[in-house]
């Protein structure tokens, strides 16, 4: 029941994105730079979505799905050393967003009870962050993500009133997750300029 090694994501794929980002002068005010960064994040989220979808389709059992998620996590959440501080900061923000997506996927695989009010979870996460209870906030965001995998939707205005911080990044990850579950198309690093 196991998938061939590297079927979902590879270190080479991650490194290709890092190389592309370090070769560019990333400016978040620039639309092309913003799209490149979004595609970079989406590409990993799509891999996570495919693992979960294969689990749903019984192509992977629970143990194998969790193992595949762990393999991708190990690749993309590794600490990086980049000379360009701005690029490193942006990659770290993407990694923070992905943490929530991984937790959401793992929760979905382990627990079939996914009936959760996504909006209430986001509000609870915001309140927990305000109290500096970051693990609790992450737990609420992961519950929201698990519900999104199960078919619930993230409200369009989710996160608008949340100041920049971990919860804002996690919500960015949940947006990517919702898109990936709807349309899991792989984004090639070298083709990302033309990706929508």
C-alpha cells in the first residue's frame, strides 16, 4: 500500500524552489514576486492534499499516510541558512503556514470526526494568540484545516481582523489547503511565472 519514494514530494523539488527564490529579488509589492511566493507554498500544500486524497481513496492506510506526511514535513520544515535575510524571512513565513497544514492533515487522517465550525475555530485561535497561548491557537487552526479537508469552507474574510503573527500565517496555509483540495494541480518551479 506504500507509494514509491518521492512520489509526493522530494528534497530536489524543495531545493529548486529555494534556488528560484534566492535568484529573484523578492518584493512583496510586486505582483510577480507575490505569485512566485504563493506558488512556492501551494506546491507543498498540493503534495499534502494528494496524500490525504489518496488516504480517502484507500490507496494509503493510516500508517502509510502519516509516514508520507512526515517525509514531506522533514523536507520542507528544515531550518535554512540563506544569505538574503529578506528571502529567509519570507521562506520562514511559508514554513510557519505549512506547519498548520501538516497538523490539519494529520488530524484528519487520525480522527474521522471533522464536524467543526471553521469560523469559530479561527476566532478561538485569534483569542488564544492574544493570550500568547500559541499551541492552543495552532490546535484550533488545525481543527479548522481538518474540517476544510472534509469539505468545509474557510470564510472569505477569515483573518482580516487578525494582526500579523503565527495565526495570520496559519490562515494563509489554510487558504492554500482549501485551494489544493479543490484543484490539486502541481506548480513547476521553472513554470511558476506563467502559473495563475
